[in-house]
C-alpha cells in the first residue's frame, strides 16, 4: 500500500504457486480428517508463528486453511493433507483432498478451477484473505494452495496514527502495521472525532500502511459504518493500491469511497455548506 505494488495485496485466483517447488523444505506435512481438524489448527498455529508471520496474519492463515480443510472433509473424500513451506518472501500452504468428491456435492464432476466462490464460504475466504490462491484438479481429488506474504525487512516496524486538522476536514494518517493494536487506535481516534463533530468530514490516509490483517480491515469497516450512522458525515480513504481496494470492497459489508491521495480526497469532499 505504499504504491510499489509489493505489499500484501490480492492477486487473481489463478496466480501464485500451485505445485510444491522442488527442494522446498517443508515446515509441516500433516494428514487430517473430520476428527483431527482441531489438532490441525493447533499445529498450524505453532508452526506459522515460528515461521515469522505476524500474529494477525497468522490467524488469517489458520482460518483460511481450516476452511479449506473443512471443505475437503464435507465436500471431498473426508480427509486430506496440509503442507506448509516458506519460499520467496511468503508462507505457502497447500491443502490437498485425498480422493474424489462425494456424490451430489457441488464440486462433483467439475474441474477444481471452475468451482464457484460463494460469499462467506471457504474458497471465498481464501481468495480474499490470502495474498495468492491457486485451485487445481488432481488425480484423485483437488489441490488448493494459498500464500501469505511475510513482512518485508524494510517495512515500518511500529504503527503510528497522526491527526491533522485541515481547514475543511480532519485527516488521519496511518503508517506501519494495521493490526489488532492499530485497530484499537483507529477506533479511539474515530470515536474522538465523532464526539467533537456530529457530521465529521474525515480522510483516512493509508499510503504508509505496510502490512495488515483481518482485524485491521475490520477497523476500517467499523470506522466507515460509524461515519455512515451520522446525519451528514463523510469519510474518504486515500493511498490504497487498486488490488487492496478490491480486497477491502470484497470483505466489507459497507461501501468505501477511494481516492488516490489525501490531496485528491480533499478535493472530492463536498463543500461544508452542503452538509
């Protein structure tokens, strides 16, 4: 989200690594079935944290893999295999279904890359929480591979939030990791603004946000909802890449208005007299 396109922004579903690269050292190789999903989550939690994924994104990966494994149990052959490895600045996790889909299930008889992405279901969650996703048919069964970007060494190590009182609006500039701690700060800042202005005019500048997780996303959604609840408040979001805009739009139950920069956002605000 700094404009160079290298942060954890979503890719098209067909992008990313599907096959396990030759020679890639496995961090985890574990079979599962319906009785061992809880154990799989616990094992993933230990290995993912040790691999260097931040806490919030580690939770995103665990949720994603649990949904994919549950799909394999409910809609596939009832069992599968999870393999985890680190490569090229990302943590990759592959969930394979060890057999043919159950008769009558929605995936039966259809190539894996033609499965639908239904809102809130496993593949949909994987598509928008992971940084890349591939789905392919295997013999037998199917293979779904997700990747989660590891933090870059040059990212801003701490989150900061700076409030700027502009002549026509308030600008909140966020930088660093948009995680659980950051979410609390964002929520407090928006609450303070709402206490001061019954019809707030807010620009959220996310240009310098270098990493995020689902809790950070939820903080942005909540901020937008709180502003929408006012009689004439307006909130604009600035500095996001097109890929991140698409992800935020998909994960949010409410709409956002995006601008390329804080300066662009200021020009898009309606005149104060129009409130």
